[in-house]
C-alpha cells in the first residue's frame, strides 16, 4: 500500500470554508505537540522556576532534573529494561507470527483456515481481562512450575501472546499477496518447506517484517498495565512504570517527573519520525483494497 | 480447501525426502510432509495462545464462580458473584461511566472523517497535518495521562493559564469532581486517538476508486456533497472498524487513563469497570469477584468485537 492519502484528489473548498478549517487543523497540530512542549520545557528548568511560571518558557536551563531522574529515580535502569523488553518482544513476535502466518497463507494443509481463525479470534480480548489470571499464572506456570513474576522473560511471553493475533493477521495478509509461483519455483529447485520459508519468503517479506518490528517495539515500549503489576523491582520495571512512580513525588519534584517523561517519550518520537511509513502500514492493515 | 492442480507437485519430487507411503487423502496429492510442516509452523503460535490467552480466560470464567482471595484455594459459589454484581452500586456507577466515555464514539467517528477528507482533497498544508496528527498516538498512554494530570490538577498549567489571561475566576479544581474530570478525560481519549482514526480513514479513502469522486465532481457536486454522498457511503466498512475500535476503547482500554489521572476518585466517581476489577482484586483481595466482573467485561467487548473479527476475516487468510 502506498502511504495513506498519497493518492488523494485535489479539490478546492470555498475560501470561507477552507481557511477556518486550516486554522482549526493548525490548532490540532499544535495540540499534538503540547505534551512534548510541557515535558521538554519543564524538564530543563528548576523546580523554583516551575513554581513561578509553569506555562511560560523556562528562565533557567540545566540538566539537574535529568540527573535526578536518571540516577536518583533509577530511570537509567528502567531505560535499559525497556530496551530489553521491547527488543525481546520484537524478536519473539516476529519469529512466532511469521511462522504461523506462513502456515496460514502458503502451506497447503487441511487446517490452515481453522488455524487462522483460531489465532485471530483473541484479537477481541481486552488486556485487562487477562490481568488477574496472567498474574496468577506467572506466579506458578502450569506444567513447568516456574515463577516468572517480576521477570522480563515472563512479560515478553505475555506481550508476544497478546499481540500475536494482530501480528499473525498482518503477516498472513502480506504472504497471501505474494504469488504462489514463487513457491513453485523454489520447489522445482529442490527446496523443502523450511528452506522455501527461510530463503525465499522471509527475504521477500522484509518490508512487512519492518512494519511488524516497529509496531511491536512501540507497543511494548509504551505498555503500562501488565508491567505495573508484573514488573516491580528496579532490575525489571520499564520506563512507563518508573515514570508513573515519579508521579507520586510530583509535588516535591515536578521537573524531575518531566525529565523522566522526556526520557520515556523522545526515543519513541524519534523512532516514529524515522519509520513513519512502516508504522502507517501496520495501523492501516486491513483497511482498503 | 482443495489443492489446485497447478500448484501441487507429486510426492517424491526432489528435496522432499523419501516417501514412505502414498495415500489419497481428501487433500488429493498433498504431501504428507507439507501437512506436517503446517502443524510445525503454527505450533509455537498455538502453544503461546493456548498458554497465555485461552487458559487464562478459562481460569477467569472459573474463578468468577468461586469465592477466592487470590492465594488460598477457591471455594465454589456458583452464580453468587453475579447476583452480588447485579446489585453492586459501585459497579453500576463504573459501568455508567463506561457508557459516558462511549459518548466519545460519535466524535471519534465523525471528526477524524472530516479531518481525513481535508487531507485527502489536499487542503493547504495537508502533508504537514498528516505527519503531525499521528504524534499523540505514538506517546505512551501513561505519559499522556501524566501530562493531563499535571495540566488539570489544581496547581496545574490550565489554572495558571486561566490566571495569566485574566480569567482567574474560572480557576477550578478540575479533577476534584466527576462533572469536570469525566469530560476532560473523554477529551484526552479523543485527542489521543484522533490521529489513529484519521490514518484509518485516509487509507480507506486512498483505496476508493477515483472515478467515483471524479464523476460527482463533473456533475457539479462540491467537496462537502462528495464527502456526504460519495465518500462516506463507500467507507462503510472502514467506519464499522472505527466504530468497533472506539467503542471497545471506551469499555476496555480506559484503565491507564483512570489510574493515572484520577485513580478512580474522588471516591468511586470516575471509576470504570476495568478499574473496579483491579480494585477488587488488588486492594480488596476479592479475586473471585474481580474475575466475575472480568467475565462480564469480556462478554461485552467480545459481542462488540465479533464485528471486528468479521471485518478482518473477510480480508485476511
């Protein structure tokens, strides 16, 4: 799919409609940057300056709030945890979803439609419904009797499972769009199913894999609810949980909180700006053609 | 599904390994190994789904029928929790708040449609709008919530702004009453999601046949008429999708906003069903009761989500 809207058709609105609309949309665009303005302008000033005027531009500039957040509130540790959890989720999600999607789209076996639907239906399960049972389950995993509470592996497994229906759907749609002749050619050349998968289909799916990676990275990076209950120690909790705990000290150190929000958010905005096109593709999967 | 002739290769072709046995299964001439690989490739996903989605959902339904504190063995009480639930004023208030948040659905359905259409017909600055509208959706919900909290709390940016422009009389403890905090949270949710919905609509519009709009234009229809009579009716499926996702958001994705912005307060006034599940489990130790509420929430969202699956299953696979 081309970037959404790029095939738009130019139509002219009457000027009396056009300019008020443009003005309104400019205000909306500005509001999109409001949280960034709040966290950046307040993260670099002192608490005293914040108390004097929290909406104006800072009259002081310093990195003290960042230092307090990074070291004092262990935002630094959480940054590393967030990276590990997000990367782990991306890798596991790609492997599991791509294999399943290949089986649902390109391997000819009797249950493939049933498997597709079985993996898809869980897309309607709200995460909060899973919170209590998953917490209980992680405290003593059935069959293996291991405790994965407060473990990054545990949360990676949960994240992968929760997003699997969507990821599998996305990849199945992509694989289905590739012509079967490619498989034929590979088979005639003597490749078996896993060889065809690894050396023909996966390289062809690189754009879809990038989409999957970006989407899951942002999702895992931004997830809060499961992490809040499952990851509780400094060694495991991600940025979302750490900044929320800074909120508890909001009255004593508002700028430290804002610095924490900057650390949690700016990398994500960077990722969005660089990989915008891939993200758009993930969001709009299933819409259109 | 049957194997189509052109794409099946007889067993024993090179690279398939030795053929032990040939059998004409209903899938005529399909390789046994192909079937085996199907199972192997789908197995990790199925295991993960069974282990972390199907099994936990089963336990939710089961524990909803027990009295249980989350630690000691559960005691079977049948439908007792559901009977209590029917008359629980706090849960009723929570569900009422969910319905209030669902009032955002018409806004989420229409405003992004108009915004997307403006980008679609290339209003001046359309490329800039397309890139910036999605920024809120990339910020973590918990971060959006904390910024909203810091803005609306009594010594927050909104009040200092009002004071600064001479509207000090309007200063207000916005989060101290559900009358002001619920509309504000609703606004935050709409704001956090509008870029996402604009993108969905844009993709739908890009996939429309340009000839439709062109024909209407030649017939003398203006942009608004084209939106109302040509574009919107042809986007029915996309609108269904936006309808489903924004309704589900109001019922099942409110926890983080509530937890961070009001923590359900004052009292239980800004409680939603999800928050009540957390509260009964985590604070009150009524895990069985919490699971009964979770089951109910699951039924509500699954009923709405059944549409979503129908929409998706039509396209994929």
